[in-house]
């Protein structure tokens, strides 16, 4: 594969779809990079395909035959002579096998190495690495629970109840069981193992203390290939439903900024220690003034814009520069956060039942005004296909403080118009006026409790 | 506003509710007008405007690429007569050389992609004009 020269720009294959493909396309154009948009047969009319330099249909509508098919994506990279692959989020973005194949083909993935993905993809080895780096973890097992249930019982009794049994190779709530008393342990382990084996091909489970009312706090990091790593502030992503985030904000309010700074430093140091490269996120539960590591996402996050709005740093641009081998152009001392940013995920879903609502967008009117950003691939007449994730837009606002940001978000949501399909917009509008949200600092159980209370 | 105008304004919400409750057909009427709504099986697909299709017009039949790969021409003459299933070119997909086959009887139009060019999955490579 030819090395791009000064006169020959890097060729970036965007291995994703929807709003994030458009976001990456914009960063490529900003840097003057040659962009290649791949798509499934159902996605030929995606918005970013009008902006990229080349397009290629790689397979049928089903993600398993297109965006999730590593061999097809790699073949597309060969055919288009791409030297960098940006995986976005979801699909192949945390697939170590894909990362390894990209490395073996002589190309660069905009992300960490396959070895790091494997290390952090296994929750047990990730926790061990965090402990070595001084990142706080929940009390729990050092290794996978033994297959002998009596031995597992002894270990779990020592951790104490309530505890949570989790899949080593998992995420997104699958292969996870909360155990309130010792009597419930054996069933929980067996069920979690069975579910983990089916979902992730790895039946290993581990146990750790279960926090009752934690917040979800995360730290964004960026690390280059020269060994420099920085943290870009904290995000609060506690408004979730079934472990899927719905509203995110930065900074995390009501937490001592010094405690966050110390945590951020530890995360950046952990990146340097393990040789991490690219953008990443350390996720924590926060309860009783203590942070506990949950997992690291070795990719760009959906919610990265709130960090971009508060720091002024274009994270996707930085990812591409790192992939091109350039060192970070700023140090930790240069990073300042300003104001408050909130993101609402606009999903093509019924706002009460959360049932997916694919279909034709009859009209789309974007909100605007100072501090309003919309990341979306929508346009009038766009058909939301039923084959993929239901995220269709991210509405992001930036205000001088949290109250200002909440007010701007409410105004922007009121102004935004999407007709033809159901979306989560009415729920967001309601949330922006809910006392719990206005006060801030709600736990990860807040939204589900609110929905139960209102009978949804 | 007339009954019909009111309904048309409320159409997006009505369609959303029909989908939510899995209702495929609704007939509404009052003294001044009537409206019948039929939703397609797949959201996003527009139901046919006419219940009975107009007589089929002879149209060109597309010949799609069987795979993403590199197109290799068979150097066929323009206006080459073909039979359905006849090999009219190849697509190299990795180690595979996959035949491109005519999808109908008729006259093959010129290749829409140059020899050696990259083609996508199911990209149209030729069009076949019906004879007669």
C-alpha cells in the first residue's frame, strides 16, 4: 500500500453510517483528507455520501453483511486504497479482531491497537490494569468466578451483598445480574454465564459490589503515539434507560472539581502506562463521594460533543491527526473547560414505550441560535431504515452555566420539528422541566423510576 | 379550514398512531369530505397511487454487480443481443472472479463502468433493452 506523501493526502475510509459518518466526513474535509464513504444497500441516500470524495456500496442492508462484516470493510479499504480507517462508534469500533486485521493489512485504525482493545475489552483484565494504574475500582473478584459454585459462593460472601455478577466480555446490560442476598447467588451466576456465553461467546463472569444509587461519570481522554495523554474533563451520563444513555452533560455538577482532576490525571497516566492511542473514555460509577471504574470504551463516544463544546477541542479531528502520527498539539495545562453543555439523543422511538419507529421523515426543521449544535444526517424525505440503531440526531447546547444550558435545550427542543416518525423529543422536553433534572445529580435509576411513576 | 385540510395537517400524527397500534387501514368521513388511509407493510414505502397498476411500459432491465470488487469487461459489442443468464462480464472480489449475468433477454447497452474500475455491491453495470 503506498504511503501518502505531502502532495498525496491520507485516504480515510469511514466505516460507519448516520450522524457519526457525517461528523467524521466533516473532520476529514477540515483537514483536507480524501474521504471514502462506505454504505449498505439500504443506506445509499445517507447525507454524508454527498460530501465524501468516494462512495462504495459494500453489502446488503443487514449490518451483519455490511457494517459488521470485517472482511468486507477491509476489502473496501483495499479497493479504495484507504490508509486510515475510522470506525466511529458501535459496529466494528471495539472489535479487536478487526483492529488486528487492519494492522496486518498495513493500514491504521483511528483508535488503539488490537492488543489494547483486547486488554480493555475483557472486563477482568481491564480492572486488573486499572488497579495497577491506580484507577479506583469497586471491591470485587480479581479474576473470573470459579466454575465451582461453592467456591464462587465463598468468594462472593467475602465481597458482601448486594453485589452484581457481570460478564467478562460484556456490556450494555447483558450477562449482568444483581444479587441482593447470598441465597440468590447460584441462580444469578448460572443465568449470567448462560447469557454471556450466548451474547459474547465468553461465559466468564466476575462479581463486584453493587451500588444502589450511583451516578454515571466518565472521563474523556486523548493519547498520541508519542506517549502524551491528556484528559478533557468529566461527563455525567446518568439519565439512562436499560443502560442506554439518553441525556449527557459536561461538566459533572456537584462533584469536587479537585476530585475530578485527580481522577482525570490517573486516567491519563493509565493511558501512558498501557500505551493507549487515540480517543477513549473511562467510565465510573459515583456514589458517596467515591469513583469506581466500570469499563473503558476504546473508541469515540456518542456523547463526545458535550466535551467538545466545553473544551473547544475537536475530538474527531484530533483522532485523525493521531492516526496520521502527529503528536497532540496541546498539553494538559492548555485545556480549560468553559460553561455547561447538554446533549439529548433524538431517537426514532416512541417516547413512552421506546419501541423503534422507523419510517419516512416528512419534514425536518433544525433548531438554531447561539450555543445550539445539531449533529444529524436527517433531511426532508429521509427514510429511517429498520435495520440499525434508532439514533437519528444529537441536539447539543452550550450555555454559560447549567441553568442556561437547560433553558437553551428546552427552547431548542421546542423549535425542532421532525414529522412523519415518532421520536424521543417529547420525553426530552418533559425532562428539561423535571425538578430532578433541574436540580441535577440524579442517579442512573432516575429515568426508569420517573417512567414507572408516570405509568409508562 | 375544511375537514380535509384539518386531516392533512394532522396526517403525520395520525400515521404515527396507526403504526404504533398496528392499524393498516382507516376510513374517515363527515358531511363535507372523506379520507381513506392505507399504510404500506414497510414504513417508508409509499403505497401505490393506483389500486390497479397501469399497463407495464417496456423498460430497460438493470444488470447489477454480484459483489463489491473490480469490474472486468467481456468486450462485448454495443447493442449485443443477450439471453437471460448469459455471462456479460466479471467482477473480481478478492480471489474470486464472479460472473455478471444478463437479467433478461434483449439488447445489452454499453457498460456503465469502465474495465478495471471498482464497483459496489449491486451497482448497475449494464442495462438491457427489451427487443421489439
